[in-house]
C-alpha cells in the first residue's frame, strides 16, 4: 500500500507541477508490473515494454496505444522511439500522462546513446511538461551503470527510486493465515522452499488454495505451472544467447558445488572467475560468502550461493531434470524431489532461519562458520553479529 501511495503521489505531482521520473527496481517476478497496474488502475496509462520485439513492431504497438488509450493523433513523422517520446513530452504540456517504460535497461543493448538523449530531453523539457515517467529495471548492475555510478548517463535525474524485494517470512505467514486453510510448519517450509517469498508465486498458490504441502507441490510441479516456464524465460532473458556456462555454473552451485576450484574442476578446467563475478555483480544471481568475521580478502574460504531460494529450487530440480520437465513427466520429477528432500532440507532451513533472524532481530551481519569444522547432520551453524 505504501508503494502504491508513492506512485500515485508522483502522478499527482507531475499533473499539478511538472514531470517526474520514478525508477522501480527489483529482481524479475518481484511484482513491479503488478504494482504499477494496481497504482494506476483508475486512469489510462501508456505501458511500453522495451524487450521482446523488434524496433519496428514495438513502435507500431506503442503508437497504437497512444491512439487507443489517450485518443491522440500521432504524426507519420514519428519514425522511432526517440521521436515518439519527444512527441509525448510535447503533448503532455496540455494533456498530462503517465508513461511506463518496462525493462528500461534493454536500451543498453539496442541503443545506449539514447540515455544521453533522454537526459537532455528531461533537462530541457521537464518543467514545461507533465509526464509521469515510470521506469523498471531488474538487473542490479544496470541500475548502478545507468543511475548511480559516477558519470552514469542518468545520474541525478531520478525523483524517486522504489526498490521491491520478495516477501518476508512474516508476510508469507500472513498470506497463509489469510488463505482460510489451516497450515503446518511443513506447509510453510514447502511454500518457502518453492517460492522463496516471490510475490507472484505466493499469490499464485494462495489464489489456487494450495497451502498444504501436497497441494503446493502438485500446483507448482505441473506441465502448465508458471514456476516451470517463467523462471526459465527470466534466466534466458537475463543471460542472453551465450548462457551455457552461466547456467552450468548456477546449476552446479544449486546442487552443492560451492567453491571456485570445485566449479572449475566440474567444468573440465574452464576458468570461470569472470563468469562468477558477472553473475554476482551484474545479474545478482549469486552471492559470494565467507565465514562471519573472516578476513574479507581471504579466498580459500569463499563459497558461492544462489541469491534467492526460488531460483535455487528451480535450478536444483527443474533445470537439473530438464528432460522430465519438458516431456511433462511430473510424477518422476516429484519423485526425484521427494528422494532428495532430506539432503536438501538443511540448505533450505539454513536460508530460512538466516532470513528470519535478520528480519526479526535486526542482525546486519549473518552467516555461517564453516572454518570450524563439518557440521553433523543434526547441526547447522548460523552466526549473527549486531554491529549497531
């Protein structure tokens, strides 16, 4: 609700004063589009998704939106996205409008010079126009590159940045309570294992009344499940066409290979330090971890982990058993998950309790201590430090 109010206030300011620019960040499937749709459901707005189609088809679709949603004539002189935006800024002087640019960082691949053009357009026309410009970016590296780094093309242009994350443990429990279905800790564990708190998938489960463990697994591990296909599409779009090494690394990490040396050995000696750095710093898909209080420069104790529970679960089961998923043999896939559940549960519980302790106790440093020796099957090392 608070984010919705912020977005509506930005629209009001753009109508009453002058143009505003808002950036919504958050990993794929964190609910950016759903938030925008809810906030602006009371008035027509332009929604331009910048990925997925060629420039020509996109422009045709965008112009059709301007005509149908706003009832505006668009001159044949509008031949590209730049001239369309220039036209919309001009029209907004008399007709305030909201323009959403989804996957805004796609322009890095298509036409990076456009960012300087937009900056110039924004600086020169902002106070005479009434555009509520809302941008979405999922890639954390691109947020830094476009808006935050010294010399970034759009540095200082934003009026507001709204970061979206996955649901907290308390949020997930509240959703389960609101479902009207009684639930157990095992049910909570299963929802967390599969969704990791992803708003889209928690909502999907609740709307389907899938709360109990068996119902959750049947819903998500089915031929038509968005869990199967949406995460594959998300990773494919993020990693691009040459994604084989990246996907191999992600799958190895998800299935238990955690150190640089072991990863390179499993991949036949391929040097992957650069790939891991990109997965961590640009895509935000892996995190580099060390024992709590270890020397930050130490290398021999570094482990790599998948950044979120949902993606790790998908990599460990769906991607690792791609033949079963693509042939629709969900019974065998569920059987594989069941046989592996004991081995995997410790990883899930470790992530769950780290998140829970961080959220509830305000720990700003939390992790493990694998230098001390191997844990027994009944133990789990979690170390938290409050540095306030």
